[in-house]
């Protein structure tokens, strides 16, 4: 049963999860190789359970849904993770004191949906509230390399068209991404910094609850030749790095001070002068907070 955007794989009457999951892995490999695009995959299963009571054998069904996985040429379907997740779900089903034992997997539905993170797992338009501040450079890439383009837009700012990818083509592959998958995860930024010893990176994102910003990654390196502040935009489908070219312009409106504002890279607090900021920064680099910084 297939449609254009969502595909379903139905499998029935398996008495063990391991056999079922081996078939799932084969299907995912063939499907992704043929499609050459990103997919979001999750499983729904129905299992038969039984238990022996004084009145005889009781039967019941359990229904389980796995967490979605992103699958592409660069991200394999993790069959072992799915198996562990389903086994844990069955275990949790039985920890409620039911005493039911798994008899068989009655049905298995593999739901494969097209992963549409706005043109290729990357670009997200800059929110209007940020556009008016003219504080960020948002490169309109249509691949998974938004982190690379954001770094390059800081290191090599062009005179014209800073949001277009062709402005940075000649600098591609000048950074060391050995062993780092695209899109770059926050957990991989320390590895990037280790492999690019002239660059340090901080990452912040908008915090929906506080209407302010929170620190997602704070570099422990404070004296490198190039420091890059990134804003991690996100929507319901994906995330996207952009370079913050003017940190104070992005965050400075959170104070009632009418003159120029100076924002600490490490804690996002706003100060009225460069002198006060420099005095504060000596402490902030040691005691940086990852808590959300509220809006006005």
C-alpha cells in the first residue's frame, strides 16, 4: 500500500522480533538506495500476549509505536536501536504486573514519510523579527552543509550576495570535517574545533518559553584567531545554522539602555559599555550559564 509521500510496509505473523527486523533492514537499504533522499521512519506493531490464570488462559493485544528515525544515504536505519526500543516497550508492558507473556508479533507497520526540511535538510527563512535587526547572514544552501556555509560566511564575508552559496564555492573543503557527518550535530562541534585549531564556535537558539535565547553550545576555547557565533534556527522539520554577524544588534534590545549595547558571548547578558563587558567576560568565560536568557 503506497502513496506519493508516505509508504507503508506491512508484515504479519512473526513470532520473533529479530526475524522481522532483519527484513526491515533489507527493505530500508533497498528503499533508500533507490530514492536517494531523506526519509523519516517509525514502526507500529501489534503483539499477542497471554497469561495463565485460575480461570484459564487470557489473551490480550499490545500496541507499540517507535520513535522516528531519519534515514538517508548518510544516515543508515538503525535496526538494533529499533529492536531495543520494541523490546523495552514489551518489558514496560509487563512491568505493570500484568504477567502477560509475548506470544507473537501479529502485525508490523513500517511508516516511511518524506522528510521535507525545506529544500534539502537545511535552509530555513530568517524569522521576520530577526530580519529587521540585520544581525545575521543566512546562506540559502539546498544541501546539508549549512554549518559549513555559516562558518565560511564569517571567515570570508563577500562584498556582494552574502546569502548565496556561490559566494563561498571557492572556499569549500578548506575546513577540516574529517569524520564529521552532515548535517553537523551540536555534539560534533568540539571535534570540529579540535580539527580546526584557529576557530571557536558558540551556538545559541531562540527559546520559545522565555521568548529569549538559550546557549546550545559554548566553546571552551576563548583565545582563537576566529570566533564564530551561530544562531540555530528550527521549525517542526529541521534545524539550520546561520552566522550572527552582529551579536549586540541581535540581542541588545533586551535592555532599556538607548545607546549601543554590548552582549557577552558566554552568558548573553547585555552591558552598556565595552569596558564593563570586558571586565565581566573574565568571569563569564569561567562560569557560563546554559539557561535561557529571557526576552524583554
